[in-house]
């Protein structure tokens, strides 16, 4: 999945760089959304995803175009670096929307039990608060004590969180987006490497050529 994601980001950036017609750039963004719908099915919320990807891809295209115009020498990786974070964010939003509608996340609305990791944390906390007294109990009594105490504390948490379980899918989705967004710097560097490699292949195959042009520039004098 990571390889496909990085490749999609790289190709998206190169399309925004090399395709000059604005309509074609928007069409490419819409095509990605269409492929997303084919994979995950249509949900009304995904219309927000369409708006997000169209706006973000237009934004990224402007950044890439500006960076390209300001450079004297062609450096595809560095040029695309300006637009990659925006492209990545838009795709992560789509991924988060898809994650929200997965069965594992949606079942959290009806489940009234804490995740195993939370129960383990409760058990560790009980052991620490008991100041080692549980460790001095015989193994069978210790296990019984920890199980009973953990179940009791977990039940209190579950009763308290009961009315808020319906918000759990949204919280999990937001948490996933924040985590992936925190890793976006890694995705940017991977996409730069992949796009650079693709550019070298295209250049050597003759599909893309670099030519030198002279342009008039303004300079300040005193």
C-alpha cells in the first residue's frame, strides 16, 4: 500500500508539472476520485472528498507552476516538493473517509467494551497502585485479583463512555489522519525520489527533452 501511495503521489505531481491545460489537471484529480469510488463504493461523504481533491490539486498545481517558473535549471524533485505536501494531504483525507466506513470502525458505535490495549493499561495501573502487593499474592489469587479489579474498573469506564461510543468512529478516523499526516514528511521524500527516478527514465527514453532558452529579466540599479 505504501508503494502504491507514493507512486500515486509522484505521478500526480508530475501530471501537474508537465500538463499545461488546467482542465486536464482537474480531470486527473477527478479521475483519482473516480478510482477511489470504484474501490470503496459511493458514500455521500465522498462528495466532500471530491471537493477536497479538486481544490487541493488546483492549489498544488499553482505551487508547482510557480516553483517551476522561478527555477533557472530543471530540478523535478525540488519543484514537486512544493506541491507534494498538498497532494498528500488531499489523498490522506480520502483515505480517512474510507477508513471511517470500514466495518471494524463502524462496529465501535455498538460495541460497549474497551479495546484490549486499554484493558492492559488498566491492569498495569492497578499493579502500580497496589504498590507491589499484588505481586506478593499466590499466582492463582493474583490472577483472580487482577482480573476482578480490571473488570470492575473497565466496567466503570464503559458505563461512563456509553453515551459517547457513537462518536468513536469519528475520533478513530481523526486519529488516523493525524498519525498519517505526521508521517507526511516521509511520504514527501519518498515521492521526490520516485519522481526523480521516473523523470530520468522519461528523459533517457526521449519522451521528455530539456532545452535552454534566453529570457529577459528585470534587475534593480541605483
